C-alpha cells in the first residue's frame, strides 16, 4: 500500500449544493479499512458522522515523509474543522507547492451506506 492522504467532504443539509471539507487524514494501510474505522467507531480513531458525507478524495504518495509534509501543510492552510490536533496557532511561512498532488475520487461510496446500516442497528 502506498502512503495515502484522504479528504472527507460533508454536505450542508440546508443547502445540498454546499459541500465543504471537514477532515484530512492519512494512512499507510488500506484506505477502505481506515475509513471504515472512522465511520464505525473503532477505538483510537476520530469518529466521523457517516450521514453527512458527500464524497471522499484521496492521493497516494511515493514516501511516508511526503505524505506527512503534505498533510500538515494542507491542514494548516485549509483548516478543516475536525482536524484539531494538527493545527498550528500561527501561519506557515515557508513556501510549499502542493499543486502536483493528484486527488482521486474514492470509488466505493456504496460502502458508506453499508457501514451506516451497521451503525443504525
């Protein structure tokens, strides 16, 4: 598995066309397994509201170090509301170009419905 960052977007129930970034995460393991842990309440994982998910994007990296740098830069520039621990109180002062990151749409949205059904039981 390649080191992977993922971005989780929620929709605004009062304005369905209003989609916003809520969380940036990372994994060195299977992305689907990691997301399942978030949505089904796995110990030591930030529990995320599965019902609010609009879509998930991910990007793979050549090295773990690249993934870590991209994660901290993205969290501190985009400031997703659920990324509390990794936010700095001040602004970044070094230039970092992340325009080369290729984000892909996670292609298993049917699993969100499946996992949601497990939570509801």
